[in-house]
């Protein structure tokens, strides 16, 4: 009977009525990350699509276009054999036909938070700042006190959905303050919701691992807690920003994370930031002990194994995009030099956090003619002017080129880039030193660049 239950086919059917897209995808939420399990290309003028898949367990899944961004993706709940019927509208979505009680409740919640999500996630062209968002958020918090909880026949869902709503609201709140705006709040401007973020409460169970990008959400929450900590000076905040894993897991502040499984997932996620064997060995000695479950230990070994693949000296796949003057610039134009590539987008908060360190690096190597710093922007082509304005505002140095709509086929797929920022290091011989290089904020990048320059 259990075997038959696991083999029931689940389906997603509907119409994609938003801008044309290549494929609609379904992602499973696994340890806070998204794993693609099905896809469908919308057909005809109405964008009809249909997905069929088998599930071995019930839980939260995502219907959308990409695992790399919260844009154009929506969260639902499936049991084996469930059917989801919906239309993706120009701004939101609507359920149509028959749907499960769980997904009706998720849709009702989404309708409730949509005014906030619209400003936080779909912010382009809206010119929304904290001045209008914070009052709206506070109004929603008041409305939430009267929000009617409708229990479904599924007790597992009912229990998990309470945590889901809290995580979803936190994600919207943090996304807003960490995306590009014409004005950003100072510490004194933040409403109490942000000041009361409780990392221990957030991680008292594993619910954050059932939320898309859950571990990144935890890090964003940590950064906000540090930002609003009135007991820290600028240097103290900088130290905590630079090495969050050490502060969350390796110091007296480890009590900030309550659940041991979540600690292990954080240690695993941050382990991937170590690109050299020496730095990984040092990291492993400190934090491998947090990988407690058999699954975590197995994935830890895979991270270690991937380190060897990451450093394999293969020819770097060439690409060509336009620079700020409209001139075509290729990676191969710089053969004979070391090229440190930053793949980024204007909407990407983690990308922007790397800019100060990147600028500092470029300044340090300014007089070295064998060193090239290159930024490759992956915004959609219609936002090219936004990219140009962003460069002017941020004063980003180095070689800056715009991939636009060609980014996926020419850059993302060949380099297997599933999320940004991604840093790539190419040697003087045109071969990859690192397909996934350390970030500018890492403690190991300068030694790696110096070594590459000596080759």
C-alpha cells in the first residue's frame, strides 16, 4: 500500500498569461534549496502548460521559472496524487477548477500578503521605498491579528503552515530592504518588526528548511540583526558581516541558532564558499562537526569531492557581450592575463554586498597589467539602461559588460551557474582556475590571485 501511495501521479495544469517564457518548472524544496523535478513549455497564444510528476513525500513545492530568483515563482503544497490548477496572471495568480484545501489556504494567504510582495519582489518601475512600505507593513501586521485560520483535514499541513506564514512574511520584509531603492532606511527608521527578529525562535525547529531559500533567509535575518544592533560599532558590525558562520556556529553566539539540523545545513552551505584545498581543510576542522545526520555527512563529502572538479584546469568557455560603449568584448580578448569574473545583476542583494570588497581588490591590483577584473551583468535586455545607470551610481570599475537575454545560453548554462553572485577565475593560459571562485569578501581570494599571477 505504501508503494502504491508513493507512485500516485501529481499534476500542475494552467495557463502562463504573463510575459512569454521558455519553460514553466516545478521545484521541490529540499533543505531550503530548490531542486527541479519537472518542466513544461507553454503552448499556444494562451500559454497552456501541464506538469506531471511522482512524489515520495508530501511537502512544499515551487512553480516558477528559475531557482535563482524569487521573481515569477509561487509556493504550493502537494501530497502524492494531488492536482493543482491555476492561471499565472500579469501580476499574481488565481486558482481555477478543482484544488486541494491546502493550496486554497496558501492562495488565500498569498492574496493577503500580495500588496507587500508586489512592492518587495516586483519592485521594478514602482519607486517604492521604506517611506511607503513600512506603514503598509505595519497595517498588514495589524490585519494579521484578525486573520482567520481555516484548518484543513491535513494536520501535518496545518501545523507546518503556521511556521510557513511567519517565514514568508520575514522573507518579504527582508527582500524589500535588501533590494535596490531610491532611498534606504537608516537604523532609526526601521519599524519594530525588524528590531524584534529572533534568530533562536526562527530556528527552534526545521521549518526554515521547508521554505525556498531558507538558509539564505536565515543569513539575511542575521545580517539585519547585526545591522540594527545598537551595541556594536562599525568595526564590530563589519567583523560579524564578514564571517557569519563563525559568529553563528563557532563562538559563544552559537545559541542564536537553536536546532542542530539547521546548524548542520548552515555549515554545509557555507562550506561551498571554500574553493582552495587549504581553506576547505581549515573550515572542515572547525565546522564539520555540525554535520550530524547521515545525509548531511554524505553531502559534506560531495562538497569536498566537488572541490577537485571546481579546480580542474579546463578551457574556459568563451563568451562575447557589449560593454558600456556598445563595443563587443570577449573573454578571449584577455588571454595572457588573469581574469576574475563577477556574474551579477542589479536586483541581487548578495551581489551588491560584494561590491565594496571587489572595489578594494581592484584598487590593490590597479597597477598590475596582468590582472583583469570583469563584471558580467545578467539583467534582462530591456533593463540595459538600468544597468548603465547602476554602473554610474555605484562607480564600478574594471571591464563591465552586459549579457542581457543571452546570459542563460551563453554564460549560465556553460558554467553551470544556478545562482548569483558567481565568481569565475581564468588563468593566463585561458584555462579555468576556478569555475566557482572565492568571493571578494573571502579570506582566501588574495592568495589565490597572487598565485595565479605567478604562473
